[in-house]
C-alpha cells in the first residue's frame, strides 16, 4: 500500500513531522520563562514559515508542470510531453498524460480532417441548398399553378353536366362527381365503394364488361336512380392501365333520357305516319276492297303486336256485327261470323261513338280460341267504331296483351280511313253494278238485232264459270270470269250493222273490222276501272295458242288463262248455236271440234278441263244451252 501511494505517504509523514516539531517547540516555549517565550515563539514562527514555503514550493512543482502541460494541450500543442519524476504517481501521471496527448493529437488530426471534410461538404451543401432554394421556388410556383389547375379541374369536374365516374377492375366505384346527385339522387359518398352493377340494368352490365375488355368504348348505359327509375345515358369510357395492365375504367355518362323518349315519340309518330300512309296507299291501290281490308288488319296487327285484328260491318236492323276480314297470327283460328254486343256497348259504339276496351272474357269469341288467348297473355279487346258521316258503319277490333293501347290516335285515323273506304267501295260497287247493267243492256240491245246471236254473251259467261269452277278458281276469279263473259263482245256495238248482220261471206276489209272488236271492248270498259284480269280476258279472248289469233298475235303462255277460258267458251257457244246460214252443232260434235284444235287454237289445259266437264257433268252444259235457248224462243 505504501509503495503504491508513496507521494501521499511522504506528504503525510512530512506534515506529521512538522506537527511534531511544532508541538515540541510549543511545549518548550510553554515551559521556558517569559523572556525566552518571545524568542522561542519567533523562532517557531520563522521555522514554520520556512518549512511551509519550502514544502509548498516542493509539493506544487509537479502541479505547475501539469498545469503548464494542460495549457499547452489546450492551446493545441499536442506534441508537448510531460516529464515529472518526483514520485511514481507523477511518473504514471506523466505517462498517462503523454498518452492522452498523443491520443488527443491523433483525434485532433482526425477531427481536423473531418472538419475540413465537413467544411467542404458544407460548401457543397450550401451550393446544393442554393439550388434547392431555386428548385423550391420553382416547385412553389409549379405547386401554385397546380393548385390553380386542380381548383379549375375540380371546378370543371364538379360543374360538368355529365356524370364522371371511375371504377377498379372489379367494377367497384372509386370516384364519382357530385353531378350524380342531380341525376341519380345518390351522393358520391353513398356510391363510392359500391359495385357499379348495383345502379345499372341487366343489359348495361354486359355492356360494361365488354367495355372493361376493350371491345367497345361507347354505348348507351341505363342507370337506375335511388327510386329505381331508369336514367338513359350515352357513355364514353377509357380503360385505365398501369404497366400495360388494366386496373379499371373511367366513364363520362351524359343523360339522354328526355332526348331518348322524344326520339322514341318521334319514331312512334313516324311509324303512325308511315302506317297511315301505307293504309292510304292500300286504299288507293285500286285493289279489291276485301284484299285492301285484309292488308289493313295485317298492318294493324303488326304495328300493335296484336295476335288478332278484325273488321266487322254493323247491321242496324239486327244489331249485329258481321265479320268482313281478320288478320294476325291467330287469323286461321275460328272466329264468329256474327256477334251481338250488349245494349250498353252498342250505345257507346254506335250512338256515342266511343272507343271501348273490354276484357277478353266480356267479348264474344269462340271457346276454341280461349286457351290460345290465355297462352299468349291476351287480356283485352280494343273496339274502335268505324264512323262515316257521323254514323257507325262497323268496328275495328284489336286483341292485345295490355289493358291500354298507346296508339289510340293511330287507330282512330285508320278507322276513319277504313270507314271511308268501305262506304266508297259500296258506292263504287253500286256505280259499277249500274254501269255493268247498262253495258249488259247494251249487249242485249246489240244481240237483239240478230235473233241467232241473242243470249250468246250470257251463255259464254256461264260456260266460262263452269270451267273456272272445275279448275278450282277462287270465288273472286269466278266472278271475274262471269263479268268477262257477259261483256266480251261489247265492242261489237261500235261495228256497223251492215257488217254484223251481213248474210254472206265477209270481205277481208270487213273481217278486219270485226277483228277490232276486242280492242273496242277494252276501250269502252276502261273507264269502269274493272280488274285487270277482266279487261285482259275480254281484249285477248280471240288469241290462239299457236299465235295465229287476233288482235295481238299472242301464243302459248303469253295468253292470260282467263282469256283462254273465254276463247273455249265463246267457240263452244258459237258452234252449238244456230245461224242464218247454218244449223248449230250438237254438243258432242262441238266437243270433238274443240278437242281436234287442242294445242293449236285452244289452250291444252283448258281443253282437258272442258272435256272433263263433258264426261262428268254433260247435263250442266245442256242446261246452259237449253235454258238460254228456251228463253230466246
């Protein structure tokens, strides 16, 4: 212990020795006399001062050296070396101090290097800071411009007339502008996070899927507002991509609901106009009225998507409605020919002239068609009165799946046109009947000039009807043959009696005049506006199958079938009738003569039919010949 702390031990023993000396001197001083006390006291004081001064100097010397070393170090003299050898402790302190000085010197060098590096970095940092400040100013300017642009963009987005929306690839709405409030009654907050499929109809979902796949980028999308009502939009979309991968779509939807329904109304009105135009065209086509009415009911059934549509004529004496025509996909199903409505219905239709809508069960129809109506969801019958000169002439009936019909104005227009057409047709038929009667009277007057040709036109007419019936012609075509037969020689009224009643052989010039009578017949009958088939039959009944006939020189299938029938009937009656210059043939002889000229003068098919009539119904030929012959006599 004393070796390790030698300097401390020295101080201790020195101070202890001084204390002993002072104590001893003080004791001697106390024991001596008064005179010696002063002297001894002075000596003790001097000795104490001297020892204190010496010891103070001796003991503070290492401290001074250490203090000087610290000052040198603090001034940056890190190479200064402390050398104190007074004691082991001071030697160790010197060594430690010198070691610390060396460490400080190295640290200082490193610190200096670091400081220089930091100064350089600071200079670079200041340059960078200056650049950063310049960039910041630019960034601040750009940020300000961006803020202005963003405000403008937000102002544009919020005030745009259209719905702007964005979805992710799963159709979840990520953004929608506030315009959605006006059109769909939703707030953006209510829609963000929801699937867009929740606010569109089924068809629009498929369209949106195609848009996400890039198949289309523009289409009509039907949105559903908060109340479930459809809002029809024109929608443009753009696919959003990141690294060429589709992450969603952005759409702009413009509300066209009002425009859509206006266009739809225009289209409906246009269809009505076209329908009325079609009806008008049909009514002025010159076709048979029944054919015209058939076309009209088919048109109405198509326009109103009706499975059955009829036109009935009103019989005011029996208060019944008689079927004229029927159309639609159910027209071949049984429908009552006559129906009788309740007094209330008749009053509303006939007297008040109002359109009625009745349930199917309340309207007379065949039970056989009831299950068909049920299968097709047909619930109602719309009954439209056909009014002419303030009188109900009939009804137009339309079966429909709806309880109401949108096209009431169309039905009224069509009903009005049909009413006029029916009445005009009746008037026309009456005028035509009068005209035909007049022509018949002229024909009879012409035939009355010659006893032997009297009744010829009526017989030809009946023979032609027989042939037409055997060939399976329709009732309409048979009626045409009947009229053509009666009028086929009317052109002879324009030929001089000297030629018509000449007993001997006609000259070539006279025969040419006779050959002109078919063309004269056509010119006389043109004003009546008879069906084309009748005029063709009359003007071409003297054409021959081999082309040697007159007036046009037609041959084969160029000759209308009605004219070919009239040719056979005319020739047969001429051969079986008596003339002033010869007696008529028997039926057998005339049939054989017709057979002999098959394929030359007469159409082969007509000859075969006529032979069939002779073989199976000869009595009918005889009845026509004898009936007319007896009346003549």
